[in-house]
C-alpha cells in the first residue's frame, strides 16, 4: 500500500469536508448578497448605493459575520465597475472618467469546488466511514437511554433524578448523527456514488426511532433538505429504486412537534429545575413513558436489538429527554419565559397548567351550543373548533362527533380583531400537524389543541390557555 | 436551475367527500373535496396533501406547459365558519393542481413530506398572481 498517497488522500477528504462546512456556514451571507445584488442591479443604481452597501455590510456583521475591509472595498469597486459597464450608474456619476476595462471582471469570489479523484472505492470508504459514525452516534444514544432508563427505574418514588447531562449528551449525539449523514450525502453527491450506497444510508435508524426529537438544529435540517433535493433530482432517470430510497428519508419533525404530548391530555409529567438544571420527579414520568410508546419507541429499540427490560427503561428515558429538549428549546425561543431559571417545579396538569379537553355535545349545532353557554357573545364572535371538525376525515374513529361539537372544543374569536388572520395561522398549524402525523391519537390531538390555545388563547373570547 | 419550497395559504381542509388512501404517507387522494374555512385571497392553496389553484392560475400553468402537474376538478364548498366570516363573499372557481413531478427536477414536485417544490419558472409565474400568504424557501 502506498501510505503517502493514502495519507494525502485522507487529508484531502478532510479538507473537502471542512470546505463543505464553511460553505454551509457562509450560505446565509451568499444568499443575502445575491438578493442585495439582484435588487441593486434591477434598475439604475440609486445615488446612495454606497451607503446601502455599507448598511448591508453592517447588517451582516450584526448577524455575526466578519467581512474584511479589503473585501468590502473590492466588492464596492466591482459594483461600480459592473454598473458602469451595464450603464446603470447613477446619472450624476456617469460623467465621471471611465475606469480601466476591469469592468467585465468577475467579483472576487472563489468557488470552493473540490477536485474529483478517480478512486471511487476510496470515496466509498469515506462515505462508509460517515455511515459508521452515524451508526456510532445511534449506538451511543441507545446506551445512554439504557443507562438513564436504568437510573430512573432504580429511583424511589418522588426522588429527583438529574437529567441535564443526559439531555446535553443526547442533543449532541443527535447533532453528530446528522452531521455524519450530511457528510455522507455530500460525498454521495460529489462523487456520484451508487444507489446501493444510498440504500445503505436509508436503512439507518434515526433518533426518532428512539422516541427522541428527530432534529435539534433547524439549519442542519435545511441543509439536509437541499441535499435530498439534489439527490432526488439526480436519482431520476438513473435508477428506479432511488425514488424509494430518497422517499424513505423522513422530514417531518415529529419528535419536536409531538414531544409536547407529555404535558396535558391528562398525562402528567413533572420536571424540575434545580440550580438552573433540569431534573425529573420519577413518579410522574411513568405516565410519560406510556405516551412515548405511542411514538414507536419500542419498535426503534427492538430494531436496535434491545431486550425487553432495556426497552422499558429506555422508553422512560427517551420520553423524559425528548420532553426536556423541547421545553429547553421553547425557553431559548422565548427569552422572558417564566420557566427561565425558575427553581420551582413547573406546574403539572393537576395544578394550574392548562390542557385542552373535550366533552359530549347533545346537538351537532355547535353555534347553538356555544351561544347557549355565552349568550352575551352572540353576533360578536366567530365560533370555531379547537380540534377541527375535519379530523374525522383525517383520523377516522379517533374522536366522536359529540366530542368534536362539545362546548369544551369550541372557541370564539371577536369579529373586530380581524379573526381571519388568526384562523389562517391556526389552519397552518393543523396542516403541519396532519403532515407530521400519519396517525394520531386522541391525546395527540388534544395536545395540539393545547399548544394552539396557549399560543392564541388570549385572542379567544372567553380567553383560553390558562 | 433554482428550486423553491412553498408553504401556500391553508384556506380550508379536506371535505367529507374526499376519497383518500391512507396506506402511505403522504396519503393518496383520488377525489378531492376542498372546504373553505377562511380565505385571505391567494391563488394557490393547500390542504395537506393537496393543492388547489384559481382558474386564472390554472390557465397559465396549462398555457406554459409546466411539467410535474396536471389540472383536475375539485369539489369546493364553504363551511359554516366561512359563511360566518364572509356572509356575502363568493370565491372564484378553483381547480385541483395534481402534483406528480419530482422535486428538484420538474417545475412542480413534492418532497417526501408532501411539501410543494417549484422551479424558478413557476416562481416567476406566481409573482404575477396573488400569493401574499405563501411562504417561500429557496432550495438551491
């Protein structure tokens, strides 16, 4: 074996991988730059185009990108030269002396296009290594769930079990899993690898098989989506089986949207933050495990070769971790969330935490039901269903007509607050739910209604959402 | 060629007369009944996994011979909520945009989650229509 050649080859692969990551990190700037130029050159440049250019740079720097002064200058020179060439300079500047014929030069952008080596088998080795890395992350997730589940099992009733480290570790493993697959897909695309290679990638389990959120980084998900699109485009006309393989990849963020089912719908979870760290009170998380089972945790663990005892513990662990990841994300999204740094236990459904519910209607005339309970609102509100009537079409036999039409499922929105905007947003929420949930349980439907009530409840009359 | 993932306005839901096979996900719809609940005025609408378009948009899609989609009939009804919201408002004729193309290859395609993916040419067309409530994510 030619070790020098092998080392050089491996080095080049690593450099290419770094290039790919850099490109991905810089993509938002490239997109913004493209948009800026598209607008700028759509007509004659405005007189203050230089100020606009510097404002654009300031905007990018405020977003965390550092752009060297030399690059800023070079682009500015190029804009001027190109506009002069296209006769798009502001009128006041057209009288200026024409610059050198550098006008047709392209901007100083160097595309990072790695070379294509001939040794396809070595490329596949790199691809295989990335698949092995992804599998390694899954194996670690499985071990983590097993260990954490064992700890939860062993804890006594009402004991507080620390979960912060496990959640951190799990988030990192989910990210690493996707990072490895991103590299693998990139290699597949770059080196035009076989359909068989892609089939092996598609056979990998994913974090959602363990009841965990499928992704923890939306930008990573967006990049993966672009790759999938490219793979999809390339596979057509080459190999019929590729459709199935590409189609086998999942995009729906079921874990993140569904993890909220651990609160509400009559299911109790009590999580606590002690010293700013997440922990769990065991007694109440048993119910959470039942909810996780609905998400197919058992199937994922069995497929990964776990025994029955492991499955029971892991089911509990996955439910707890998924729940905390989602709560933590929501905390990050809302900087003034009352749970931020709150040392008190979060309220459970037995306390003040809100949960949507259903009753039993005696008539299918839902407006009569609503206005009988709230006669003062007649003519003032639009009545709609928290869980839409048409879930009966989507998910037959999950809810009854009497439940759907019950007063508990009805909400009013005042006509003067532009109800159509709120109703339209709610319709999008449910559309996304249908996309993410091929099947849905009553608990999941109630949880979605709970989430929407918490988001829009202040706009309802009477207000809902606790 | 650049592609775009679209999230059109959701103006309603699948009505009771929809015929749908749920053996696969996204489900397969062989007869579409779209019931309007609320409509902000867009020419392109969604009710997962289906899309409908106004007659004027359908005409242009057909005229431009865009790939990956065909036009078919859809049963359109108005829900009680719609009639509460807009007692006197009628809606123009809508048609079913049956998307069968591959995302990233055809002018119209869907990804594995059933999201609509369109080409630049379609985007150019949509810019001439009312699609103010359609979210767009560039793909490539």
